[in-house]
């Protein structure tokens, strides 16, 4: 199974390299090696990790707010059928 994953990664990297080679513009599509070097350079900086922690904290804050709003609106819709009728088109649209 792991061998297949490695083959897939190698094929995707080869396709990426061929596409970057055909475009020949590092701004539009950089080479995989250039991206790996830039990522390695970023891993050496402490502000990179601070940015990741800040992004993760905003992500979890958003998930928490969505959970609170979802539970609250679900509770209110379960209590009052009129409010549930207002939310039903939104729920139907989101399900599709």
C-alpha cells in the first residue's frame, strides 16, 4: 500500500515538474524543488510557527462559534415549528 502511495507522489511531482518546465515561469508555477527549498527556509523561522498557531486558533474559534450557533439554532428550531419553517429552505439548500 505504501509503495503505491510513493508511486503516486512521484508521478504527481513529475507532472508538476513537467508543467512547470513547459510554462517556464517561476511566478506562475514554480518547480517542486524551489517550493521545497522555500518551505525548508520557512521551517527555520520562528514566526512561521507563530503564524501556524495563530491560524489554528482562528480555525478552532470559528469551529466553536459554528458549533454554538448550530446547537442553539437546532434547539430553537426543535422548540418552535414556525422558526423551523424559516430555516428549512436554508437547510435544504445546504444539503444539496
